[in-house]
């Protein structure tokens, strides 16, 4: 039985007053039915006062510490109460040239440090239209399975985020999303069937309060990674309720 997760990725948005609004996030959300995570910019992690949801970072360094200006370590995230960290978001893959190998190294660092990495995969429109969706996803997943043991992979969450659906208002249809999720689970099953059956795979890309339920009803969709709609507490709460 895979427990649904709804994670909010604030990206480079928000401020202290948004943090305060989220103090009431869990009113009306059944915490037994859904795990809720907020991933704010790192500078706001310390502003959440005893949240009754989990906190996550948006990235981490694959290194422990040292002269790496602007980077943030797993231990720093943990010190500010994070249990999760997003790894390999397409915006970081693109803006910061994060390769599949670097994403795997960051995921490994998270796991070794006791954080749960939410590892993002997903294709561009050009890749999908060229009929290369499955090969592209397979390459992203294979970079993980060459670096992680089955036990380590079992301590991760995967997020399928088609790049063409991120921030565009164009959500993948429930069937498109389910097909990609089923492919991901099936591909991971070649590595370890038990891990694949139990790993949570989240969908991300223009999830809104009015389309979440249909997406989350799909057999291989175990919740969502939410961008824009995670910045409005009422909308985000509805999405959490749709998963739970
Ligand atoms: P949107 O929900 O704004 O499309 O963003 C999705 C996303 O990138 C979450 O990580």
C-alpha cells in the first residue's frame, strides 16, 4: 500500500507572510491519509514554527561542506528540520547544467544523510513528439540504478514532471500521466520488482485543485509535486484533500 504524498515546490517564490499563511495548511487534511511536504526557498525553512507537515529542500550539494559558494548541504537542510529534498528538478537540470550523473550523486548524498530525495524525471515536448519518451525516461532512471542499491532506491520518491506541463497550464491528461508512470514503475521493476511495486511516483506539471483528483485516481500515480498551486494555501489544501 503506497501512501500518497503531496509536495509543494515553492521554487523562487514566497516570503515570510506566505510562511505564516501555511500555518493553517493542515486544517481539514487527514494526515493519516496523505503525507504533505512544503519545499520553500532554503532561507525560509527556519521561519516555519512547528509545522504539522514535513519540510523539504529544493536541492542539495553532493558534497559535505567546503568552499562551494551558494550551495547547501544535506546536514544544513536537516538542521532546519527537512526530511525531504527535491533532486534533479528540470529547472535545475537546465539552469545549473545538472547531469543525470550529478542528480544520482545528489540523491545518494541525500539518502546517506537520512533525507528522502524526491527525484525528478521528465521529458521535453520535442522529446515526446520525436517518440523518444521511453528511451529518455529510461536513461534518467538507469543513471539512478547504476549508482544506488535496491535498498537505497527504496528510500527515494520519484516525481514524473513532463517539462511541457510545468508552469504552462497544459496538464498531462490522466492517461498520458498514467502511461508514463506505468512505464517508470515497469522500468524500475527490471532493477528490483519489490522496490518498483512500493516506490511512490508523484506527478508534477500544472496540477490544480480542479484536476488533482482525476490525476491521483490513476493506478500508478501516488500524489503530486505542485508548483504554482502550492503558493495559495486554499488551493494547495484542496490538492492535499484530493490525494487523501
Ligand atoms: P507547476 O505546478 O507550476 O506546473 O510546477 C510543477 C513543478 O515544477 C513542481 O516541481
